[in-house]
């Protein structure tokens, strides 16, 4: 099947949007069916999926597309190796979430609100290729400059994450504002854009892992004079960050907090337990090693020893046997009484916890872990009692919502989301037979939902003294064309005839 050649640094999303224009297809879902054989493919800007299906239809090289036409290289070095492999495979397959695997949905730095463009590049693209396109390097939060022309990027009217999940919108010269002038950017903005461009251009993306990143940042702290034994004076590093980045820019990108230094910077120079965004890493690298290439920093991280100086095996302090046994017994009583180590520490057990941590850490860790495992397996849960309580709540929700015709579709998921602890309920429906039976009986089907929307429109007509035709009812309810079910269509015909 025809598919346009992808331009340098072009997003795959942009290539699919251009394909629709070239073929003269007005329906987005028709294009999805032709390219992927599936009309439910989401138009994900940065980490698209179903790439194997697309390659089977168009002959594209999936590895080349992922590395050169998506934002995969922006996330890959900073997540664990196994998660990097899972993310790569999720982009190839269908039905697997990519945003969550990359850590983007819970990150401090997420994505720009709108797709962005350089007006000077748009003109150059039109002259060279005959059409503009969306470049990867424009779509990264914090990167506000075009590296090629040294001017500010502008926001387009196209959202980065769209409510219309299946629509691909091409870049257009119509986005250019009248009388737009290219405003020069600062050297700091260009340096940041250059670093991100180097990251996107990496041919092979390695994932050093949390341990290696931890030790690299310890090395950076020592080099910058911020080391203090095993600790790091993060305020020294924060001063260097402020020398290279303005506070208003940091605030606009979510990197400035009410306290200084901000918590994210403190966490970066401690033991890494989660992934940080590319922007956070690059901000620190520019501040501490402004002249080093991004690829060299990542390579250095992969060669850092995973065991740092403060991770050497520690020895417990000596103590009296009877005293140790007494503190062990008292601590076990405390965690049994309060249901866990955290609650026990907060209820007069802090001193005993500190003593055991210094004198008997291995035993303390094992004891706390046993309690966590026992409390986490739900063996103490009375599922029958919980089932009865929850189904009463569901019945009440069903009665209250029955008269509200404007509600969204009352599907099984909708009912569950009205309950407390909905995630736990979704995962344990097998232990909740009454709730499961309620959902099977009262969850609204698509046909029922469409009829409810039509009923609401008819009641509005009666109140206003109007009489809408069939096609008017369909349009008001958003049920034109193939969207309307046969049962809903028959309902409209019966209402009109009566």
C-alpha cells in the first residue's frame, strides 16, 4: 500500500497524517483500517503502537521508525533495561500501553500541551519538499528553540494529547500567524535544544539502570565540590543550575518548587528508585558539564560501578544479647498491634526501631517484610461481607442515576468507578459474586446508551414544544452514519411514526 517517505526527524504521526491527505481520505478510521487493519488504533504522537501491522502493510522498517521517527530515544536511557525492552515490544504490538511503560504519565515533566513548529522551518520545508511536517525535536517540553534557525517555536492549534483518539492532523502553513516575526532565543535555550537533539540522534540507546545512574550522579557531585562524605550538598548544585537556567523557565516546566533546592534535584543525587525525565537529566548535565556530549555522559553512566562507597557491607553495632531479644519481642508486638512498621514507628516505637536499625538491621528488615507480606495477601479479608456492602452501594447508585439522562454510558467500568477502592474491586470481582451479578444485569449496553441519549433529546423537544425529524435527532445525539446501532435506529423510526 502507498505510504509517503518519512522526512528527516519526522514523527510517524506526521507521516500518517500526510498519507491521509495524499490519498484524499476524509475519514480517519478508513485510513486506520487501510494501514493497520484495525480502526481502534490510537493516534499517539510520541510512542505509537501497532507498528508490526503498519510494517506488514507499508514495508516500513520498524526498528528504524522507532529510533528515528518516534520519541522512544527520549525515554529509553532513563528506564531500567527490562522496561526499555518491554516498551520497544509494546510499540511493535497492539493492545499494550506505552505511555505508562515509559513513565511519562506519572513523571514530573510530561509533554507540551500543543504540537509546536518553527515558522522558518515550515517555509524551508514547503520550498524543499512541497509540504511541511511535524519534527520530533519540536515536541519536547522545555525545548523552546529551533536549533536550525535559532528562533522560538510556536504553538499550533493541534493538541499533543487529543480527545479525538483516532485523528491524525498534518502540519499546515495555515497555522502561521499573519505578520509573524522570528524572535531570537538565548544561548541557554539553544544549548538545551542541542543536547536534546543529540539524545534523539543516538543510533543505539543503552539503558544504564538505576544503580549506574546513582553512581554517575555521585561522581558529578564530587566533581562539582558538592560532596560531603557520603552526603551531597544539593544547594551547591542548585546554585550551578540557576547559573545556567532562569527561574521563570524552570517554573514554566515544572522544575521549580516552593522550597529550594527542589525535591526532584535532591532525589537525583540520592539512590535512584525511579526514572527521571530527559529534561531533568539534561538540565543537570548542562549545569555541571556544559561542554560534554550527551552520548558520552550516557556511556560514562553505563561504565560506572553499581556499588558505591556507601554501599559496602555494614556491621551492626555490638549489643547485649538479652537487650537485643527484649527489643525484638517488643518490636514484634508493636508491628502486630499497629499493623505495620510505619504505624509502629509513629506510635512510640521510633526509638526501638532506631536501636534495632543500628544493632540488628538484618533481623529488623526480615521481620518488617514478613508483616508486609502477610498484610498484602488479603487473607484476612471477609469478602462475603464486603460483597454485601458494595452491592448495596451499587443498588443505591443505580437508583439515583436512573433519572439522570445526561450521564455518560453507565457501563460496568462506570459503576465500579463510583465505588471506593475501585482498583481493588476490579481485581477481585471473582470474590464478589453479588457485585458481578449486578454489573452483568444493570451495566448499560451501547444500544441502551444510544436510546437514552435519543430519549433525552425527545424530552427536550417536548419541553420546548418542538418536533425534530429523525436526522435532526441523530445529529444532536452524535449518532450520524454508521455510529448508530440498528436498535437505536429502529427506536427513532417508532417514535416518529407514533
